[in-house]
C-alpha cells in the first residue's frame, strides 16, 4: 500500500511505474507534490514539490531517466535524478521466505 499523498480536492491522479525494472511508483497529489515509492516495499522514497496547488499528470520518459509532471500551473516540469545510478531493488529480495 502506498501512503503519504493527499487527494481530497480532485478524484483522479495519474500514477506510473518508473526506474530500472519499474522499481518505483510515482503519483501526483492535491498538495502539489509528486510522491515516489519503492514498488516492492511501499516505502516512500522521495517527495518532489512539483506545483503550487495540484499535480495531476506524472509521466516517465520511455528510455531516459526523466520524469515529466504538471498540475494546475501553466508549466510542465522535467525531473532528472542527480545521484549516481542505483541498481533497482530486486523483487526476490522482498519476497517472503518459505
């Protein structure tokens, strides 16, 4: 379960998988932020302040480490990681042991 975001003013926010192996989930929020979670653990990894009001659209680039976000402002923001590339979490590492 992915928690931390706020959707009380509008009903639907775009969410997407991103990163190597689709290891992360990103979604917009009514608080003007984009939330990024670890897909396998549900841990909140990052909060991006992407709009003054509401973030409706979140889309990854199909081949580059780039995320586009937009909300109610007349602006599309592009996000690129500034940290060294990390290996994605392994689904097997998060599987329950028998």
